[in-house]
């Protein structure tokens, strides 16, 4: 097994990885930016190393600095977490060149999966069902027009160097194609440095369902079932669950086998996700996420498998610790991403100091977080406070536990999206499992539900003494004003 892992990431995922290290007796090295000196992950690690100023480009995205830190601290492996350098083939290659184990797929596989149209081609070869579309890029209008006519409108233009939703353009008819092609190519060039775009049939309002896969260096690959990730806002996932109400055991076995076969076909090593759109009872491959994902805990809760430990074992050259027949799905798990943002102000970020903080607990509740009471959430990175994860024997119990946990959560000092999560957990369509990617846009009543939830003030937070509460401040000002009035009168 590796001896010392440098975690090239920050926040909750850095701690998630360090927890696995601690249980496995592996030393951990945190690298932190100047903005993260007081962050929990910096304190949690066995060692900490400052890699530069707050902007990510100067710190968490700085490949030479990461390698320098690993060599200086004699780390024999690097875990990249998610985001930042996690799927950067140059980073994996730099690790490989220095004899440091990159905890993830090889640089070749990362490069292949990062090229979305190349990944599509490869998946077609592996027998994976894909959305009807082009298996090469479309550069000229004439070519795009011919292919779009074959596919049939509406179509969607996607940057090949992208992923995750940036630069997607829905094209309703041929008249729109010319402008759409130009603008998508321009966006692709500016954001990904590559103007390549490809075409797919546009599926209206699909569900987003993804399969977790694990592949080792011995050629074994298995799947850990699916996650339903349809509750998204502007391509940001907010709620995920496993399993999906839409997937029967027969479908799970069939799609899971297709996913695992595809992993084996490309020589996939480590943990990964195959994203699918689910529409009209069918799965269509979208892309591979070649990293540990934010939402991995829901899979861990229902399978009992520690995905980060498996990643570390795989990178150390060990075979997978479980066979496919040993993987079972037990109960139901839901994750709510708790963000420092104001859901009543178009989800505007709300970084700042946590004047008070107490996370929920009790049976079937897991909180993965990188904060503590009196910690200041820096404005430089994503505003996630924690991942609140519930587990229950069935979906209903997982929802009940999530509602109860959201009631218990005390976060004072910043605005959070907890009212949004409470509104969804009581939404009749959500409770019925009627989820699609258009859920938030379609459920126009959510805003009023959130307002009501905020006004009702039915939370544990409201019942605890709150030295900094806004309500008390207002009451104090009113009292002073009343006294002043009396004196005047
Ligand atoms: C699509 C699609 C419809 N048809 N592709 C958005 C994220 C990126 N990974 C792919 N996305 C989509 N691709 C075809 N052919 C609709 C979306 C999409 C979406 C997908 C998943 C979750 C939320 C979404 C919100 C809008 C659009």
C-alpha cells in the first residue's frame, strides 16, 4: 500500500480522503492556499504545505507546485479529489513522470474521456447505447446541416472539449443552425481553448442517471449501481439519490454490466462515473466523469463500499476488494448539497463567517463537511458548506430522515439553501419520485414554499439561544427606538 498521500484539493473532499487515509494507516499531506490556512482540512491532515495565493490558478491548479510539494514531503501518491486538477491528463502525466502514483485513471484514459466526441466513439465501439448524433466534430455549416437533417430536429450542439453543461446550444430548426454553430464554436474556443463541437439529438426533459464504476489494474471492473441526479440548477446538482426510482433490478444489472464492460474495454483504473440521459424508458450514454464525484456518498450508503479506500487500493496495485456478485443495494440514500447561497435571491453566493454552526446527527445521517463554528467561508472557491446525506430502509424513510436533519441543522451568519431543500423534501412530485432535469424550472411553487418555510421559522436554530440572531437585533433596535420615543414624548 502507498505510505503517504498528498491531497491536491480542499474542503470537504480533502477531509473525506484524509479520513480514508487515517483508517488505513496512511499519512496525509494537505496542500492549502493562503485563503485556507484556517480551513478544517489544513488542520486535519498529518502535514500541511502552503502552495500559494488564494486564486485557484495560483494554488490548486498549479501543477509544478503540486509536484514540488509531493517531492518535498516525500508523498508517494497524489489524490486529486474532484474539480481542479482531477481530470487533467497533464497532471496525471506529471505524476507518472515523477514516479508519484496518481490516484485515478492513466493520463491516456483521462485524455480520451476529456475528448467528449472521442469518448462517444469509444463507447459506441464498447457497445454502449449513445444519443443519436455525430461521431466526429462538425466544423462547417454544410456538414452540420446534413448531419442535423439525418438526426432530426431539435438537435443540441456541444463543445467536445467541455462537459458539465457549458456552451450547450439547443437548435430547434435549420434556420437557427448557422448562428448556433458559430456561437457554440466561439464559446468552445474561449472556455476550452478548442473550437471543436459535435451534434446530438436533443432529448427534451430527460432524467440524469449515472452509474458508479470501479476498475483495477488486473483488468477487473464492477459497477455499484446508479445515482439519480436530476435535481439540478444551471448544471449544478443540488440533490442526488441512490438507487433511482426509475431503475428496476433487471435494468440495473443490464446497464451496470454495460458500464463495467466499457470500463474494462478502455482499461479504466480507479473510480469513475458513466453519465446517462434516461428518456422514454431508455438509457443514452452522455459522458464519463473520470474522478470521484461529489455525490459518491449516496452510493457508499446503499452498498456499504468505501469508494475512496477502493481508489487507494487500486492505485497501490491491489485488486478490487469485492466481486460484482457481492455488491448489493440496501435501502435508500439521499444527498442535499448545503451551499452558502440565498435561494430567495436567485441563489446568490453568501460567503462569510459562520457565527454559529451545529450539524445534525442521529441514525441514518451523514455529514461530509469542511467547516466548523466561527470559520469564515472564503469567497474564492465554490460555496459548499457540506453534503447532508440520509439513509433509510426505503425512499420514504430516507426523505423523513432528511427532513428531520434539515430541521436540526444550525447555520448562523451566512444564508444557506436549506429552505430550498426543505421545500423539495415536502414537494409532492419529489416525494412521488417524479424527477427530471427540468424539475426546478417546472416547480414554480418552490419559491413561495421557500418563503413560507423561512417565515414559519420552524427549525431547531430558532429555538436555541442566538446571540447574533437578526430577529434579536431587530427587536433590540425596536426597543431602543421605543425608549427614545418615550423620552421625547
Ligand atoms: C443533453 C440534453 C438533452 N439532449 N443532451 C447538460 C449537462 C451535460 N452533461 C449534458 N446536458 C444535457 N445534455 C441531449 N442530447 C440535456 C442536457 C441537460 C441536462 C442534463 C442533465 C442534467 C441537467 C440538464 C439540464 C439541462 C440540459
